[in-house]
């Protein structure tokens, strides 16, 4: 029983080690970006993210649709 516990621990440590290495590899790479490289902006009303070119700009704010732009001003 003791041997089994040690084996399980070894497997868990190895698994954590491999996962840590994988995470480190991802972190050192380039930050994930959209395929187009376009900036994503959040809708000020509902918070959904959308490409800047598809967003409705109102001053420094962005909205996903005209309805939300009107709702935000109320
Ligand atoms: Zn919205």
C-alpha cells in the first residue's frame, strides 16, 4: 500500500512538472492575438468584445450595436 502511494505521488509530481513546463513555454511565446491583428474592444453596455472596426464608437466608448449605444446614454 505504501509503495502504491509513492507511485501515485511520483506520477502527480511528474504531471505537475510537465504542466508547469508547458505553461512556461506558452507564456514566453508571443501573446495570443486575433488572426487579423485587429484590436478588440468591449461594448460599454453589455461588455461583449468585438473588433474595433465592427464596434460603434461614441467618444472614447465602444458599443456592439446602436441599441446598446442608445441604452447607455439613458
Ligand atoms: Zn452591447
